[in-house]
C-alpha cells in the first residue's frame, strides 16, 4: 500500500510541472531550487513551462549545493539539475556559458540542451584556452592548446601558431594555410590573397568579393552550413 501511494503521489506531482519543487525542502541557502523531497533530490523549475529535474543516485552524505545553479556529491556534478556525466565533481570549472573543464578534458553543451558532451579529442586541459570568438564561448568558439586547434570535440588540421580570427563577425578564421568556418576548411577561398575590407567584416581573394549578409545558409542535401556571405565574382 505504501509503495502504491508513493507511486501515486509521484504521478500526481508529475502532472503538475513544478509541484515537486514546491513540496520539497530547500537544501541550502545558496539555492532555492535544489530541494529534498520524500522521493529524492530535485532541481525545481518553479516554472509552468518546464518540469522539475530529478537528481539520480545522490550520495546524501557528500551532497552539497555550490551555487544557485550547481550542486555535487562525491561522484557527480549537476548544473541546473543536469548531470555533467563523467566530470570530476571537485575539479570541474566553467570557462564559459557553454563550456566547462575538469582535470581530464573539456565538456560542451551544443548538441543537446539537456546533456553535456565529454570531449574525446585529446585536448590538453592544462594549456587549453579560447581563440578569440564572437562572443567568447559562443557557437563559433575554437579552443587552442599547446599542440593544436579544436572545434566542438574535433581536432583540426590547423597551425596553432598562426590560427586567428579573421573577420570581426561572420565566423571566418584562418591560419597560414587554410580558411575555416564552423570548424570546416573552405577550400574555395584562397588564403594567400585574402584581403580584409575596412569594415572588418567583408573580404576578398583573387577570384571573389565576399559581402556579409548574415545568412548562414543550411543546405540539407549537403549537410553543411554555408558561410553568411554573398559571393560576388570579380
């Protein structure tokens, strides 16, 4: 009977998005949203448009709230109630809104808003830093370590000593050999004849003018996003 009642209460609470958060007891003054209920720990949404997030397999003896958004125990780290799987809970730090790192690797949150991805590309976290981006930590962020350039868990064929942001906006980067957009090499642009126009956005090479239009043209048939520039042949 007790088991049945417990299940019934959980189902009733699930039908009212934030019900569990309201009945739970606040764990720590650092955050009103991490709460303990008779059924486990929860990150309360307090928002009719979203649901509370249950924290799985919490070690109560070591559970602690770190900030309004973060909590950890000896085994896990949660950010807004979402576990950053595989992260060291005692060395994890956020280096931007969408990037974090621990003593082993980097984590990003671009492909799924409800899941952090662990990088497996071999980046050296001790020397990892952002290459200038727009804005830093945003979608077009590249990371550089002592040996290489990386873009969203992919090691690039790029020279870290000459890699840099080329346009003020538009996500165009380059090194001494290639031009890059969204981590891909743009073989149709001749890096040796590139000239940036005075506005810091438009540019040209020996064959074309590139005028910024802000439209990242995605072609489903090709599976790629084209640069946000209108190409004008010379």
